[in-house]
C-alpha cells in the first residue's frame, strides 16, 4: 500500500495478468518467428520434424506452447524440467566448450 507503506494483498484476475504480459509474449513469438525465418533450410527441416522445446520460466506460461504451435505450424514441446533445464544446458555447454566453440566459429557472421 503506497499510503501506509505496508504490504497489502491484492487479487488480480487472469485477464489482468494476460494483459500485463501481452507485450512480452508478443515479443517472444516475434523473436521465434524471426529466428526461424533466418534458419538455414537443413536446420529448419530438423526443427519441423522434431519441434521446438520451450525452456525456462516462460515455458510455464499457460498457452504459450499452443500459441507458438499455431503461429509457426511447428510442434512445440515443454522441457521436462523447464526451470532447471537452462542451467543444466549451460553446464553442458561449459563442459563441451571446445567442441561448441568449433561449431560457433565455423558459422559465418551476419
């Protein structure tokens, strides 16, 4: 409460939450579509076959997977443990840094 300076419990509706996150969700969807548009054809084929895996806290946003499926036409999966998967994947990148660096260095810069 801004007047008293004390914490206050406020109930907000699902519609209010949806409206509050609408812009960031639109940015996520646009970023996915832009990335897919820039993908080389051989990678696009693999993504079309296997789908996109959502990770992190955003993967837990109800309906994000369905919206991405609808807007991209691709299969969308939510990681088994989305909150930990980002950290686990980062750890694997560190473990395999040399091999990953070779792959990244082989890609032409845009």
